[in-house]
């Protein structure tokens, strides 16, 4: 394999996650996006985004991308340095179950190739999760997948469970520490970690969300047709989440009376 320069990368699945990864990597590497829908493959090859996304559309229009889409998964995986699997894992709330059949199908096809080493699985089941039952469902599905691939002589060495633990945006001063105890206790009780496996957590927001306050000053009021806008001396560079994710952030007037 090359020294991480001009790699050949196959990305299975061209939904939001898969196409975003493929587009970004295609700036510096040879990327082949794999999908089972001919219309999506055709659009990508004509640099038309099959999903509505401002940044993907902008990259398609303005960037020089080494990106090809195909229906032929075997050909895409055959000489790839890396295979990124971004197939859907639909959640059935009635059965409390993650349908990972699409992911399993890609893995089974990829690991038959002699140059592909099955390293691990990375999960991301959502954001702002406050009910631990969702993490119980995740643990159950990971256990099932671990058993499935162990039987087929393909052990899962690395498990990344993502993050997702929510914080209390409505009352940040009343409950400023998320339920870390409940979160880690859920994985301790329900995740069956096998010898030699490593487990990774990505608790970004829940660690830093309550760590500080942004203090900004109103410069002037702009009168719009239907709304009044407060123009302040801070912007998205300082607090990006409300604009990017429509997240709730409490605003308090601290002006001297």
C-alpha cells in the first residue's frame, strides 16, 4: 500500500454519509463510489448530486474530483487500498432493532478479497440521545454482529460506538453534567467485549457543550420586513451549532440595568 498518497478507495453506499466521505477523499485520492441504484451512479458520474446538499453540490461544481461511481462492487473492491462501508442501518423502533443487513452484505463481499483486512466497525446511531434503551439496542446488535463474524472466522478487532449522549440545553445550570454514569454503565452491562477487542467512544458534545458561555455584544438592530435582527460581534465561527444543526441554545440578557 502507498504511503497514504493517491490511495485507491472504494466507498459502499452513496447516501449523505457515503457521498460526503467520497467527495472529500476524491480531492486527493482515487475514489470509486458503489451503489445499487443506476440513476444515482449516473448522476454522480455526471457530477450531479443525487441528494440535496449544498456542500456536495458546490464541490461537484467547483472542485476537481477523482471520483467515479459504479454498480460493480467487485471491481471497485478488487484493488482498493481501503473499503469504506456507509450502507444504511435502519432502526426499527417497534422491535428496538438495527437492521444492518446492507452492511453485512458489503462486509461479506469485501472480506473474501485477499488484500482486504477486516479491521472493525464504527457506529453512529444519532445525536442528543437521552434514553439509554437506544444504547442497549446498539449493544445487542454489536453482540450479534460479533458472534456472526466470529463464526465465519472474521473477528471484529475494533468497535467504535460513536457518541450520541445528549445534554440538557434547556436547563444547563440545573443539570450541567450529562448522564455519563448511566451511559458507561449501559455499555458495561450490555456490551460483550471479546478478548483482544478495543472499544472506542466519541463523546464530543456531551463533554464540551456545558463547558463555557459565549458573551457577545449587540452592535445594532436591523429592521427586516417581518423580523428584527440583532447584529452582534460574534458569529458562526464562535457558535456554529444553532445555525448548522438548528440546536437550541439558551440566550440571556446580561446587560447592566
